[in-house]
């Protein structure tokens, strides 16, 4: 089987290492560590053998200033990430998927399309149905695919079953407007690439709650997505999606990402690379639950929310503020101006015209700005504000100067105060009102569906805070791990435009049904806070499957007889990897263990044909599978109508 799938480069490298006999091969298996060690040391005889092999010379050398440079790291990377060189599908234990050797897909002529690492595209092994807790080995795939195939693989896809949901019912959607809300069912990476042409540079906020990384499988691991990733697999699974998501953000766009303790710090390093460390804004600590668990050394009550800007300098700090809370304006002089709050009179910076003495008229104490700061206005303005009774020297009149900020005036200026980086569930929090917890969100879910369809969903109040900080009405919000649809539901109630992506089948039974209830005016979550009464609409569409349906069938099969029947169907209609000898597969595969049979069948499927590409839409065979409404919708979506 392995020989059948062997590429020209693999064959050439095998021939070279086999010439060294037992130095690099034992019982037919490559001693990768020995090869990599000798490559790192530029062992002369090994390097010479590689350079004299025409295929390897062409693939792994570069001429610079008249000298031939052997790209050792490219060879090492191929050995480390290519499943061909080993007996297991679980890879990359020693690599975390950042800029490993500074090589990514588009930098090589032949590239490693390894699932996971630079392209975790398939949904294989991403759900708990595919991976049991007793056998958590990832069923991901590693492939060597030519660069031009990658370009087609990530090309925009055909959308089907486009429907518009409104308060008056569900209708076929033959077009999409710039202001329409959109829900897409399908692989989220491919869906993101399909959004690129229409939405690049237009998304104001991305909020995602992706699968968490756990060092060990936990009894409280309740994500519908399989969280049993190796660290490198998990990081690169996210890297690929965050890289395209970055392109969708507007110039002043923001990303909020929820994560657990175990994954946050690894993930931040990778996100610093994608967004630039200068665009990191905050690591928000969110108190996700109040009850104490005695299962471990600490009761882990908090989660993290990493916050990044596409361009931090483009974020106006006066816009990046909480919604105004009148409860914080607790003073009133009964002079007709209404309630006010006290704000510091000093500000960051050192300016000579803002450095002067202020005398407390009650105590005669003299104040100057703290070190490294200045007063917030000139002495002339200060004296005018003092005469106008806009300055107060503390609550009791005996301390440093503070400015009275009146609710009526602050409200006219827009949003409220800056956010703390600690979000607590306590109602008497100095910064926040009660946010609610995962427990309250579960109760809301039970009210919506009569049962707990998701464990530990995020509460609507949490998403409301994120949207208050980062968006205004009409801004576009994206969530490509849509789950139960909390982000979309909150965006809908807060009059934000939204796009949601989810590849699991529950998108129709949970997220879509939830949004239908939102349109009907359901009163859970934040509905009463924002005076929600219903209305609005959204469009639902699906990526048009091609080979992806067979992957689902293979991974969901229960025994070899079922798998044989699936394989017969595959041979009749499926696109296989062009390198595969089907006769050899049929003769050898049934001698393998059942799980390996499944992995091999998924492996030989042409990953370039998971979904139908939009470039095929006018092919008569493809067009005949679409309704006229779906055909028109695609033309509208991709700007050709």
C-alpha cells in the first residue's frame, strides 16, 4: 500500500537512504532521528548522495551567488510531518506549528498538505463521534499535494439550498444584499475562503469559541468538537483559520477569542505572529463559574479571551468603550444638570502648558500632576470649570481635583468607560454588572429547546459585552465556530450584521432554530436588556458537497462490511487521488485493522474535490444539480449578477 502512494521525491529519498544500508533503515523502517541528526550535522556522505540525486537536487537546492545551497530544513520538515515515513497518524509531537523552519504552503512548489498542520481542512476526527475518549488518536491525514492543487482546493465554492428566514416564513433566496445576515453550513476553512472575495476587509469583529486544547482528556470535556488534539495539531488547526480570518477583518477590525488556561499561552505566541505583537490588546480573564470544584489542585473558574486588533493604531480609544451605564453616575448636585460621575483630572503625558499647581479651596492643600502625567486641560480652562462648579475635590471635598462628567453630556458623546481586563460574575463588581455564567446560558438553552443541547454554552451577556466594546449598530460580526448560535443571536438582537459558519449537522436543529426564535421575539438572554421584540431575517446556505459526503460515510461506518459497501460506491462515483492504484488498494486494505481501513479510504479521496468549486457552476452536469434560485444566488453572492 505504501509503495503505491509513494511520490517521486519519496522514492528518491528512500533510494538514497537505502544505499546506506542499516545506518538509516531497520526492518524496512526509516530511522528518522538518525537521518535528521546527520542532516543537521551536514554529514558529508549523506549530503553528497542527496546532491547527486537529480530529483532531490532539483527539489531541495537553490543557487545563490554561484553557490549551490542545500535546503536541509525542507528535507527535515518532510521527514517530520509526512505520515509516509512512519506507522502512526499522530504527528508533530515536537513541533508546535508556528513558523517551523519558516516554511508554509505557498512557499514550496510541492507542499505538505498535512491534516492537521498547515491545512487542517477535513472534519475527520473533529467530533466526539469520530474519536472516543479511550482511543484519542487523531484521524487526520497527511498528503503531499502540488501547489496548484492547493490553489484550487481553497477556491470559492458553490453554495446550495439558499433560503431566507423571516418572521413571515422561509423563502428561496435567489440573491443576497450587502446588509443580509448569513449562515453557512460547511467546512469553516473552505467557507472562509469562499467569503474572501465578497467580505475581505469588511468584518469589524470576529468572535470565536473554538475547540479548547487539553493536555489530558478531561471528564468535563464537553465540546461537541473533539478537543483531543495534540498541541501542534491544535495550534496549526487554528493557525490556518486565523490566517484567512485576518484578511476578512476591516482595517480597524478586532478579534476576540475564548480559550482555556491550558491553551491560551501557546495560542497567544502564534497569534502574535499572525496579527503582530504590537496589535495585541488584552488577555481578558472571564470568571466563567462561581462554584468551587475540588477535583484538582486549583478550582479552575476562569477562561481567557484574547483580544487583537488588525491595526491597533486605528482603534479610537473613545470608541473602544462599554455601553454607558447610568448606574455609575451616582452623584447629583440638584442644579438641573442631572447625575454625574467623578473622573480623574490628570492624564498621561507631560506638557508644559498642562503642568501647574492646583489649590484645594477647602483645605488649601496644593496639588501637582503625578509623575509622568499632566492635568487634562490648561490652567485657564481649569479656572473656568472651577467657577462653573464642574470640579470636585473628592467625595468629601478634601482631596485632589476630579472632573464632574455629566450623564447627559457623556451620553451625547457616545460610549462609556474603558473595560477592565477582569470580567467577573459578581453584581457589585467595580467595573461590570453581572455577566452571568455558563450555567445561566445552559438554563437559557433549556428554555429555548426544552433540553440541554450544548454543554457550557457562552452566555448572551458575555457576547453582548464584546459587541458593546467593539462594534456599533450595522457593523459586521463573524463567528466561524458558530456552535449553538449565541454570537449570531446576540448580534441579531443588537442590530449588528452577522455571518455564522458551522460544519456540524446541528447547525440546522440548533443554531438555525434558535435564530428563528430570535426573529419571533424570544425573551431569554439579553432580550429584555436591549428591549428586543423580534423581527429581522437571515439567509442560510450550504457548501455544495462532492467528496465530503463520502468522508462522513467512511468515518461513521461501524464495521468492515459496511466499509466495503461504501468503497464500492466510491469506486462508482468518487474522485480519487491520481496517484492511487485502486486495484492494489482493494487487494491489500482488508487485511488491515478496521480503523486503519477507514484512514486509508479517507486518505485516497481527492482532497481537491471535497466541495464543488464555483468555477464549475456553468458546467451542465453541475448546473443540473442546482435549482434556478440557487444558481442565481451564487451569481449574486460572487458579484456576477
